[in-house]
């Protein structure tokens, strides 16, 4: 069983935020500090817990890589 949790900011802000980001005014790629295949999810979670330099870790399907 997989449970994903997070924090949502102000109600109703996501539609405006997504429209803003879709315009391409901000490059978000520097926020992704690590990419790992889904098979390495446990290692990626451990890195997120122990390495404060890991801001956003993307788990990708091996088919997408």
C-alpha cells in the first residue's frame, strides 16, 4: 500500500499557480536534485531523510528514463 501525503497551501491557489507555471516564466528544473528509477525508491527516500541537499527527488519509471 502506498500513501502519499503533503501540505496544501491556500485554498484555490493551485489553478492560478499552474497557469502561471504553464506560461514558462519560471524554470523549476533546479529544484529537482535527484532522479532515480522506481526500483531505487527505498534508496531515494533514505537520501531525502539524510541529505539536506536533496530538495526534490523524482522517481521515474524505467520505461520513461
